[in-house]
């Protein structure tokens, strides 16, 4: 768990096997989410928090070229979080 050693934010990403069958896709989804949070941590108002993200709908397995679709969806979710003022 974790995003940055200097940050107080702790991040956990849960991707159940029943929603994402292939381990490669589960791990890629986790890496993408952690990377997106790390990149956006300067603009998000998360502070010292514990964040748990859980995939709750089936995700279609995609090839490496289609991971940009996942990236865009993650970015849209992060935009819904409060921004620093």
C-alpha cells in the first residue's frame, strides 16, 4: 500500500479475479491507478488519507494498445475528487 514515501496518503487498489480474469490485466489496472494518483497528487486535496479503490464491475480484458481507455477512465474518476484550493 502506498503512493509516495513523503506523502501521508496510503492507497490500496482491489481488483477481484471475478471482475478481471487475467492477472496481467489486474496488475496493469493497479499500476495505472497508482501512477495516475501519483501524478495527480499535487492537484488533489487528499492530505493524510487512506484511500481504498475497489473494482465493482466486470472489466473487459484488453491488449496493451487499449490500456489508454483505462487511463482515460481513471483520469475521469480522479477529476471527481476535490481539488486543492
